[in-house]
């Protein structure tokens, strides 16, 4: 079962699977409500959670803590 966005914590790492893409992200800071600035640990690019989920949540959607 995926974590809810409001359970994410700054400084923690997570594995996000959505619509066939797998990303390892680190939460950098909370922007507002349930939007966060995240760092993609594979490409070192910065995104927001809303950018990653802008096309919706697919059937394979999963969000879990990554150690």
C-alpha cells in the first residue's frame, strides 16, 4: 500500500513508481500543503511532487520509504 503524500518527511528517501517509471527521490523541503520539492537521486534533477504526478496516478502507483 502506498504512503499518503502527507506522510512524507523532509530528508527521507522514497521509491516512487508511477505509470511505468521508477524514481528514487529525496524530499528536500515542503512547499505547501501536500507539495514537496524533491531531488531525483538517479539524475540529480529537482522536481515537485505535483510535477511527477501531473498526469495522474497509474495502476502501478506505489510510494514507499527507501533506505
